């Protein structure tokens, strides 16, 4: 297989991995760093009313599902009430109902509001807005007169809508606007007049109610604005000034002229709204967005595994990082080690102790085991019985060390029992063979090299940022695979060889 094929394979792996990482970071909003925080708002609405010892029903609008924000962890708190949620013309409602209630009643709605703008792509068709039919000829003439005047003072749809709003809200409106308003002065009534006028120009209009997301507000008030449809999308306008607007911190709650709460079978109803900013780990919000809006992707990912299994994979997925570091240290630097993966496994064993204590225990067990291995060599045992004997001795040594460390109060020493016993046994056997065949110097070099690689792998694999990144973005391991494949064809000098042969290049003079 030629080099071009290898380079192409490495490039494909890198591009695929990079594309998935970029998609998850930008579209799914997965944070690249474990300590990144994101904004979330806790919202509570308390509905109170006086029941009349009769059946009662309370309807409350809920946040819509088509805006740049979405409600998570919704809770409906009541005592003795039935709870149902329903969708009505794009709006969401919760309905509490009870057969008989008396006295003062309290109902609560709680939710966490999170931004989801990057995942929401809505394609709306021409809206079906119900505009009241105008049967009064005088009213029709007034609307036609206002439209004719507005057309003469506007250039496009945006300025057309702005002019209508300004004229309806003018401090000194003309006779036509006065006849349309009558004695109505509430904002909802003015928006209704605007919708009737703009309907004559084939521009649908709707009232929108939303909540401003602030740091903390105990008695928050819902804000009303209006939206007009033109150029195949909705455009927001300030219903007082006619200026185009779209506040990024407004979460849309419901559309239409209705109020927030409707109570049947009660009186003196009141709704108190509390908003509080809550900084949460960005990963928590990203997981919720993936689970709610991309459930298939969530189910077929590591994040969809049980929590206990995730903890295991958080360690296992960091192993390729340590293995890649081993490849670099062996093939590029030239560090000598026992075996290929033994240093990485030792690094994993160091996780059960701290690094210094792990090095001490590892050196102690291997040293004592090596001395016993040399003694067993004099008995002329066969390979398999000899290995079994070394394994038994290593296990006994670890047991004694655990007992003594417990008596000394060094409880971390008890974790040495979690060292890979077979790896220690094979390390002792391999070191003794190298000692006999190549001498003590070579054996000590490989033993020291193994510990150096194990320490480096331990440090890298235990970095919180590394564990987080490979766990959340496991596709990034494809980049490590590509780099490993390229290093597999490296035939140049190792760094240790440059030092070893520097005399040949005149560096030793």
C-alpha cells in the first residue's frame, strides 16, 4: 500500500472527526471546556384566587415551543387538582381543574428557561390570523382613508406598518383614527385596530406576549408587542413607537389578545411572576437540548449510557491519548519500555493511588518480586509454573503492603490491591529475562523508561480537560488514529539517536 493511500485515509479521518466536533460545538452547543457556564433562568408563576365552593378551572399560558428559548423541567404544583396540558393554535396551556374548592387557592408553575435558537429552524407558511369582519360601512371608509394616507407616506412594508402604528398611537389622531378607536385606550384594543387596518393591506398582525429574562425580578410583568407578516416571515414592532424591535432577552409566552390566566369558578385571581438568573454548567444545557431536540443522536451516543457505565468510559476513552503519547515517546523520542501497552496500564493503576505513592509501591513490589524471580531461576522451573509462582508471590506482597499501610494509617496504600496483578507479574518476568540476556543496564533502562512513560501518560490522561474532551467528543479519537497511522510510517531518526550518534556529525569534538 503506497503512502498516498495512507495520507488520504488520515486526511479523511481528520476531516470527519473535525466536522463532527465542529457540529457538536456550534450547532448542539456542546462546550469545549468542562468549566464553561451558560445562562439559564428559573421562572415561577404563582396563581392565587378565591374559590366559591364550586367546581373550579384555571387556565395558564405556557412558554411557546417555537422561539429562541424553551422551557425545561416544567413542574405543575397544586393540591387536589387534575392537571392537563394542551396546544391551541400554537399556544400552550396548562389547565388545573377540581370538582369543588373553597377558600383561597394557590397554584404554581415552575420551569427552567434555556436558549435553543441554534437548533430551531422554523419554516412558517402564510399565517391564518382571524381578523374581525367589518360590517360597518363607516368603519370601512375610515380604514380605507387611513390606508390611502399611509401608502402616500411609506416606501415598503416595514415603513407601512410603522406608519400605521404611529397614527393609531398619535397624541392627536385624525378623525378617521378617532372613529376607529372610539373610547378604547388599552394596548390590546389599539393592536386590534392596527390589525384591522393592516388587514386591508393584506398584512396579518398578531399580539405577542413575552417575559423579559433578567438577573432577578420578584414581580416581573409580561410585555406585549406586535408582529406583522411580510416578506415570508414575522417582524416585531414596538406597539407604541412603531420602531422595529426584537429584544434578545424576551421569551415568547403566547400569541393573541387573551390574558395570562383565566379562572372559572373563582374570583380575585392574581398571577405573580418571579424570574431569577441561574448560572449552570453549559454541558447540562447542551445535554438537555440534545435529549429533547435530537433524541436519536442522544440515544446513540456515549452520553445516553447509564451513569455508572459513563464513568467507566470516561476513563477508557482517555486511554488512546496515553497510547498515542507512548507511540511518540517510543518512535520519535526513543524511550525504551517493557512491552507496548504496559506503561499505559501502569498509568491507569496509578489512578487508584496518588502518583508518588504509586511509584513507590510499584518499585517496591517489582524490586522484591525480581529478587524472588532470580531465586526461582535456580530451581530450574518450567515457564508456566514459574509465572504462577511469581503471581502468588506478588499477590502476597501486595497483601502484606496493604496490611502494613493500614497499620501506619496510610489508607491510600490499600488501593495497591487494585494494581493489575498480571501486569506486575509479567513485568517482573520480562525484566528478569532482559537482565539475563542483555545485562542489568538494559533492564534498568527499560524499567526506568516504562516508569517515565507511565508517569507522562498518567499526567496527561488525568487532566480534567482531556478526559472531558474525549468523553464528550469521542470522535476526536479519529484524529489520534490518523496521527498514529502517519507515525507508523515514520522511519527517521529518533531524538535519542541524535544524541547517541552526535559524534559522527562532529558534535563530539
